[in-house]
């Protein structure tokens, strides 16, 4: 059985890589991918803490599955918004969003 600390280290690395990507990227799609990475790190934590603290119950697993479904819906809506922005201004950089004001 893999110790809980290994899962938490992977989850922490995933989360902070996502935070770094969210802060440093200018492309909206890259920012969305970084946000998804952070959400997946949180879902790993839900599953791991459920497995180690309450091995007989499945609440953490169901919460993780619910989170994955919400994340998938959010991604689909975000990509649709990104496609519409690209159609309007031919660019998906964050700094060019001021062109949408006109």
C-alpha cells in the first residue's frame, strides 16, 4: 500500500504547478488547463483522505466523482466561451480582452 504522504506530495506539486501556470500564462486556454490541474489536485486529496481516514465509506469517492462531473461541465462551457472570443477578436490572449469592450 502506498503511503498517504506520496499522494499528498503529488497533489501538492500538481496544485502549485497549476497556480504557477495560472499566474504566468497569457493564453486563456493555458490558464484553463492550469485551473483544471488545480481542481484535479483537490480531487486527489478528497479521494486520498477518504481512503485513509474512512476506509469503509465511499463519501469522498462520490464527492470526487461529482467534482469531476462539475469540472467537465465547466470545461465545456469555458471552451465554448473561448471559441466565441476567438471568433470576435482573432486572439485568445488575456491582454487582448480589452478589445471586447468596443
